[in-house]
C-alpha cells in the first residue's frame, strides 16, 4: 500500500458527509448480519494466524504465483466454488448474487516489495509481529478471507455478485498491473474495494483512520542522454550528456505546479559520465511526477517533456552540434482520480466505520484503487485492521489491536454496496454503458 | 605522461626558433661526446632490457617503493655514489659539476596508473612489447639510466651539477606530488627535464616529435551537495540536492572561456539521489578545469565557484529554505605555465633534436614539468625514444624503433644546459634569488 503522507490538516478539509447512513442501521438490525459481525470477532485469532502464514509465503515483485495458489486454495476452502487465476496472475473467487445487480470487487494485493531470497520469517517480540509484508498486504488478504468465511457462515445473500480477489503487481514497478488487467478484462465491474495497510501511529494519534477515496497519480520516467564523448581538453567543444542533463534538471527545478490539486515533481536520482577527464557520453535521471488530478498530471508531464527537448537543443546549440540525444522510458504509470470521480463508494466506506463507532476520513493514496478511480469507476482503499508501521522496510511491524474492526467495516461496506437480499437494496449503481 | 591531444595545426603555430644552435655543433666535435653518443647506440639493447625489467616491477599509485629502490640501485650500479630516496619517495642521484653552476634535474617518473595486483608481465608479439607502463614511464627511467652510463663511460665532466631523478606520483591522483616536493625542498634547481612517453603514431605520421615546453594546468574538484531529503510527494517543498546540482551544471555548461590560451571545463561525472520517490539528500559532481595559462585557470575557477554558490542559493530560495549546502574537495592540482615562462630550455631541447637530424615541435602537456613551469623554472618534457600508444590502458604497447635517439637527445641537451668542462659553457642560467 502507498498511503501517502497527506497532512492531517488537509484531511480535515475533506468532506465528512454521509457519516450517518440509515441503510447501515437497517443492516445492523438483521440477525444474519449480527451473526456475521460476531463471527468476525470470533475469527480474529484465526485471521491473525492466516495473515502470518500468508506473509511467510514469499511473493516478490513479479513472482507471486506460490502465494496466489495458496490464496486460491483458501478461497476454495472457505466455500467458493468458482475460483481461478487469470493470465496476469490475479486470483478471482466469484460469489453469485441473488439477482442481476452491481458487480463489486473486494481485494487485497498478493505481492510485496521484497526481493526473492529475503527472509520472510515472522517473529513476535514485545507484543508486535515483525516480518516483511506482515501487514502490507498479508493483513488485507487475511481480512478478505475472514469476511468470506463470515458471509458463508451467516449465509448472507447479496443482491449483486461479489468477487474476492488477490491482485498481483501492486507495489513499485509492478505498476498496478494486476488491477489494470482485472479492470480491463472485466468491464462489468461496478465498484472496487482494496484492503491495504493498517492503522498508522499518526492515525491512532489523530483518532481516526484514513480511507483512500481519491487517487494520487504518478508517472515515472527515466531520461537517458547520450553524446559523442571525448577527452575533456582535447575534444573540448563536443557537447556533453551530463551538461544536457544539468540543463534539463535546472529548468525542471523551477517548475511551479498548482498546490491544489497537489501536483509535484522530483528528479530523484542521477548518474552519468565515466570520469573527470572524459566528456560524458551518457547520463540518466529518474523523474517522479505526481498529482491528485489526472489533467494536472498530464499538464506537468507535457511541460517536462518539452523542457527535456529544449535542454538537448540548448546543449547542441551551444557547440553547434546535433550529437546529443535523449531516450525516454516510462517506468511507472499510476492513474490519478479524474475530476468527475464518483465518491459515493468512498462515502459508504466512511459511513461503515461510523456504523461500528469508528471515525474515518477520506484521503488520497496510491493503491490498486488508482486504476478504477482513473477509469471513473467508484473505488476506495481501507485498512485491514490492527496497527503497524515501516512498510517497505525490513523493520515492518504489526500490532494485533482491535483488528477485527477491519473485516467488520469491509463486511458492512460490502453488504451496503451489494445489497442484502430482501432487506437492503444495493447502494452501488450498475454503470451506464457497461 | 599526459601528452595532451593538441592538434597538429596548433603545434605548427608554435615557434620553431633555435633550431640551429652553434653550441651543439661544438659539442658534437668533442671526442668524448662522440664516444658517449656511440655508447648510447651500443647500449640500446641493454636499455630495452632494463626498460622491461623496470616495467615488471609493480609501481601502483602511491606504492612506488619497490621500483624506487630498484631504480636507486641501478643509479648506484651505474657509478653514482650520492643516491638517496627523499621523504616523498623520489629517488635522487647526484653527479657533481666541475664548478659552481646551474643545477639541472633529468628525471622520469616511477609510478603507473595501474592498481596493485595488476599483471605487469611484458609480452612480445608482432614486434611489439605489450605491458602496463611499458613505455609510460619505464622507457623514461631506462633512458635516464642509459645517459648516466654513457656520461660515466665517456668521463664527461659537466660544469653544473646534474641530478638523475625518479619521481613518484606523476599520474592521476598522484597530482605531481613527487615533482612538487622535489622543487619545494630544493630551491637550488635551475632547470628540469622530464623524460616521459615515446613517439606516437600521430607524431610518426606528422614527421616530428612533440616536446612539452609549456604546461596545461588543471584543477579538479568534487562538489557534494546535501539537503534534507524527504518523500517526493509528502515532503514536496523540501529543496533537493540533485536539483541544486542541475542548476550548477546548467550554468557551467554556458561558460565561454577563451580559445587562446586554450581553457576548458567539463562536468565529467555525476551521481546522486537514492531513488525516484525520494527528494535527493546528496548529489555529487566531478569537474575538470584546464588551461594553458595560470591566470585563465584561476579566472575560470573563480567563475565556477560563484556559479556553484549561486546554484545552492537559487535552490534554497525556490523553497524558502537554507538546508541545501555544498562541500568542495580539490582532487587535482596541476600548475599551468605562467605567461612569463622562460622557454629557452625548451628551445635547447628542440635544437638537440635538430643536432641529430630529428624534427621536434614545442607543445603543451601535463607532466612533471608543469611544476617547475608553474614556478617559472625552465623545464621541458621529451620522449624517451621508440614508439608506442595506448598508455593508461591495458593495451599499452611499445616498438623499439630508433630508440637510442631519445637518450642521445637527452645527453646532448644535458651537456648544452650544464656545460662541458673546458669546452662549452652552461646554457642554463643560475636563477636569481636562488
């Protein structure tokens, strides 16, 4: 999960509408729903064991197959008959609805950021569980499984179909490839929930959890400048790849993107040249562009591309040359929310928190939900329950505190969106043109 | 040796005065001089064997001791009694003159550019000798030894004292430390000759050898920018070390130093940042500045230093910060000729070539001679004889063609500058204020 460090102040500016949704009161009065919520609390120790077991199955970037097969087996063991792994590696378990209705995906991601061969043993110390990916996103996977078991045990019948999904490629260079393929190949999906991450220390301190209801998009580029090289003195007058690189960075450094919607740039890493006495024949930079709005992301990217072209032209013009060139490589592509994004699904998630007495606030993030949000499909990312910190590092830790609340919120949201047969209509709309 | 790739055209612009110096005709008429020149031709095979033996003694940067001890032993074996190794590691063998007169150093450098543990075996193939440092500068050391033997054998008595020297630290980061210490600790030196390198393919093609009579100076700097770092999105607004680096490079790239005296700049290598999503907390660049004139070198360096300061200030100002800083480290310092440099010694070397029927031209270089030339002390660097190419690479090769001519030129120059007792007065002046 990439819950971006949004300031608390900015979160408070976001709307907190729909905190009181009468449909939740109605759901909470139903005996099978009460039974399912109790089931989730009772299932809490088992969910923790399942989370630890999943975390100890290596799932490095682009190598999620073993964990995927394990997750598929657990979905079948929980009672789903229609479980398959798609060509991209996503696990999809389908649970039918009672009538034609909206199709909801509830998902967590299978992959971790850790390389093959990393020690994924989970260790308990001082009341915490330490392990690579112990909460990011083994907790999400365990929460999805627990909710499925509760729905099966309480015989909850949703109106719309619900898919229980494990995605591949959420992290880093995975570039959301699992979610992208899932949404591209299944245009019938009407809503998408990702369970990713847990409550952070900052959220505990602030007294509420953050629900990702809008997507911070990112585009990451590698620019590689090349030139003729030569000796620093003998070939003085040849253009330099490093000098062209510097010209580009200097102009990028003076960009002034809007503060709202927040839009950022960063030349994060540079390398180039083979020594102090050689005119550089090669130089590269890695650029990160982000925005909370798809149009602004496109706009700053267009600016950067023309700056890079101008830098190459200026270095060549300085030496009356045409020899410096640039190659571009797109390394990362995470869609931003569109301005027209429907936040009703996010509102439903926040109201589900309120229904069990928790405070939640909407925010921005970079998760699997970026994909549907970029396509205009309602989506949100919520916590799997429990607390933790230091994801993406070897210090990652998890505290199993009030952890059942994650699955409870997920269950209630699912019922609210997909409907409870005969009792509550689906809150999720069947998309037009689907 | 660093015989810089000066274009042939620019060499031809240099003056070719003093090609006919009557003192050489007078020297050539002396029987002992004739004997010594014949000795050098006869000593040619032994000189080659000595060159190979010296090349096969490892002399990595800063680790020249073993080769120094061997060279000192060879000076003693050739008949010098006063041979010592100074605190810096230079070998100094002193040969007295007959009267108070100028003190001349004839030298070659002991060190190579090759790391400890490199295979220094010399291999013969297709008429060439292949080996690390086989001509740079084992040839120079062998030439100095052969001249000493010839002077001893022919009982040549110079008026001024002559020192036969092997210097340390000529190459790369050695930064001419041997020559610097030698000149600093021995203010009585009136002239300096370095024997470094051999005739290149370009020189063979052009029909003359290049004698280094003026020094291309260089100053090499590492600039290390630091900043607060942070997350590319969450901490957007922090200044970046990479962005400051880019600003500096862009401004340096637009410098316009004079074409004559040739003055150059090059940001040769850059690195920085820890990843695409991190605002860089560190970034470095290596800068090479060169000039054929000491004043121009100082001027461009002052410009660069103020550009770097301005780049740091601009990056901080952009984000209303003071957190980006820069550290400077001087990596290389090779003096340039001063405008008032006395070229009489260089003229004498060129005339010595003419005396044995060779054509030579003055040029610029970066050798041990930079040190005396920067101090206003007459100096030149000449070829050790033979031909070769690819110094500083593992492809270095040497052809033993007309190789005795190098020592012959060195002998005649030495006699011209230091005088031949009773026959020719010293051409080298005792410096004022010495």
